[in-house]
């Protein structure tokens, strides 16, 4: 029964994630935290695996869709994201081992997710009124990628909406271009985080059937999302992104209350 629920959540989240470049983790993580069906650390790990599978499939499926992949900038961001992902993973383990309380860990992640997601919503809603950049300095790009990697790995969201906002602001990308490049970056950051967990023997306990259900749902969502993306324009992608950001902000805020007051 739980496997079916996990599959549906991963499918829906990855469908939306593939369209806007969020990867799906930004949806999967807070929704599963809200439901309380799995430990926080297990959700973070399984969400990361799902996002990796979804991003890989989506990028391969969309390789010839006419949307440009900025290899130089996105690869440098990915390099930074890998380094940042290792730092974020280490921070996650320090907090988890230091407090030894899954609810407190969930509360900390929920607070950060609420603030970050709402700030991204404010930016996306007003980005046409704000100046954007076109960063070309390799060192600066790597540092930006490192910051994204720390955020995505510590919060277990795969980067998602933060990636898209950064690509909008620092590289003046359109919505579809940002979505594709975001998924490219997510692949590297999530792969490094998963490898780090395996190497350091910090993989949380989980059922293989549950992980399989989520990954299969993620790949299925990537396929559906690619089909939908082909039929909408940049404005449509931005509208979906704004609605997503508002919904996730609300869920994240509920999770803050749930972990701190309601329990």
C-alpha cells in the first residue's frame, strides 16, 4: 500500500519537476515529511535517488528538443554543486548525529525550505522588473554551484527551484532553458551526495520496494513531463513554477508547525 502512495507522489512530483526543472525533490521531500510515513533521513535519501533517476531520464529524453544546454556554465555549476553537495551531506550528518532527533532535523529542514521557496517565489514573480546578469567568470560560477550543492544536499531536495532561480538571475536564461540546465546540474549534485552516503556508510535504512516504487515513479514522471513541456511555452512553464512555489511554501510552513508545535 505504501509503495503505491510513494509511486504516485514521485510520479506527480517528477512530472511537474521535469517541466520546470525542479527535479521533483522539492515536492517529494515536504509532502512525505508532512505525511510522516518515513523517517526524515530516509525521505532525504530516497528523494535524492528518485531525483537522480528522473533527471537522467529527462535529460536523455529532451536531448534533441531544441532547448539549448549551456555546457560550459552548467558544467562549472555542476562541479561546484558536487563539492557543495559533499559539504551539505556532511552538514546533514552533523546535525542528525548531533541532535539525534528526527523531528528536530525535519523542523530545521522545513524552516530553511519555507524561507528559500518563498524567496524564490518572490523573485520569479518579479524577475521581469529586476536586472539579470550573465556571469562568465569560471571561479564565480563554481562558487555559485557550490552554494546550490550545499542547499540541495542538506535539504534533500535535489536543488530544484533554487537552481532555476539562479539560472534566471545569474545567466539570464528563459524558463525552458533554465529547466533543462537545472536538471543537468542536479544529476551531478545528487550523484555526489548518494556516493558520499555510500562511502561514509551513512545510508539510512529503507525498504528496496519503496525506493524502487519512487524511482520508477520518478522516471515515469520525467517521461510525462517531457511530453507536456513540448506543448507549452516559456510563459506556461513560469506559471506552473509560480503555482508550485506557492504550494510548496504552504506545505513547508505546515511542516514547520507540525514538527515544532503540533506534535
